[in-house]
C-alpha cells in the first residue's frame, strides 16, 4: 500500500532509509569482514600485511589472498592468526582459514599521472572565462583541466600545436 510507506509529517529523514539500504549489504558481507579488511595490518602486523590481504569471510572461513610461498608460511601461523583475528573482533567469528595464491595479494599503488601539457591550463581557463569568479568557475576549470589532460594522455600523437 502506497499510503503505508508515506511519512505523515513531510519528507522522510535520510537516517530512516539507511537500514533498508544497508541491510542487504550486511547480509552479503558481515560486519566482521569489513573490520578485518580495514584493520588487517593491525591484526597481522606490517610484515604479513605487506604480502597478504583478506578477501572474504563466510561461514566462519576467512579467505586470505597471498603470493606463492607466503601461503605455506601463513599455513604454519594459522592457529595464531585465527586467535589474533577473533581477539580483535571480540568474538569467535573465524574458525578456519583458506589461502588463495595470487601473483600480488596487495594491490599496488598506481603511479601518479604525468604532468599535463602547458596548453591544458590555458585552454581550460579560456573555456570558463565568460563565467563570473567563484566556486562554480573554479570547479568547471578544474574539470576542464582534468578532461583535457586525460585526452592529451590518451592521444599523445595528436597534433596540439594550434592550442599551445
């Protein structure tokens, strides 16, 4: 019934909608999973965190991705790891570990993009020159610089001498 879902006193507060939206997410991925993923380096230490990463926690089994020979080392530490994880979570959430070998368990940071050509800033400022000074103009100029810079990186062979 549409009238039953309607809030009598005007618009419904945003906080009232959060449980309805978040419930399916927490069913699919328990609250413990997020905490283990967020605090992985604190739980296992920086040395093991550099070569391993938690992937999934389901039915008491934590899946850990690690590179090649590290899986064997982590297998030896399994009881200690389970103890550390459960102590950190405050409950017996993890009962077993499953190791998945990957080429790189921890995602590598992407290198920063190369600097934009000098014509990019000039072209972006020229495009917004008719707008009055303010936050909107600054935001549009930044967007223009970003788009033009990504276009310049995607097509380096294009002749841009007319814009310089």
